């Protein structure tokens, strides 16, 4: 039987953090960077265990987004992964159920950048593809991120959104979105 737990980063011990990082390295086939790992921390983690083994992880962290002249508190989803031998068994759904609950409790909206493999999951759950231009806010001003256009999804919350409008994220090391 699988169980889902929700924990803040500060409440995770070194052993659990190591297990999460190992799961992410395995699930992303070695393409999970230290910057990706840093992005997944300092938020809320959903952990799915099956028979004592960690088989799924996702986190939601607070980020600032700008849209329509407003600063928005976004619950940004990071590091959603399921170990290869447990995929297509409802684990990602359990992870997203927990993460979406956290988003709705404390954020204006949810946001994430989806891989081609993950896009269908998010769309089926009511996440909306952002069709407008994306940018990142830098010290020099907003800079377009056309490479991210077509991969950003939002989970509407308490604010009105124009999916064709501009959406800007805060700057960070590694991938901006």
C-alpha cells in the first residue's frame, strides 16, 4: 500500500533528503542538476512511499511572478518524479493532489514548467498552458525567455489571468522556469 506524506523542507532529516535526491537522479536519468535540487528546497514536499520505499516526490516553493501589472505569490511546482518501475500507477496523481492543496492554501496561483512527458498530466488536472510570452526579471530589467514559451502551465487561483498576456518570473540560478 502506498502512503503520501507532506513535509516542509526544514522538517526533513539528512537521510530523507538524500533519498529524495537519489530518487530524482534516478527518475531524471542523471539529468537533475544541483541547481534543480536547490529549486526544489525551502518549500513543501509531497512524498509517496510504497512498502517503506520512497517512490515519488514533488515540491512546491514560493516564487514571485508578475502579470497584468500585479505581483503574484506563486506556488511553483518542482521536482515531480516517480521511480521508473512505479510509473503509471497513480503516484504522480497522489503527489499533485497534495501539492495542489498546498498551493490553494497559501498562494495566488500555481505555476510550473512541464516536460513533454508531464504536460498531459497537468492539463488533465486543470492546469492551463500559458500561451503568452514568458520572461525573467533581472537586475537589468525583464528579459524574454522564448525557450520557455509553450512549457509553462498555471493553476488558476484567486486572481484573474490573461493566458495570452506576459508572464514574468523572478530570477534564479539554473533554469528560470
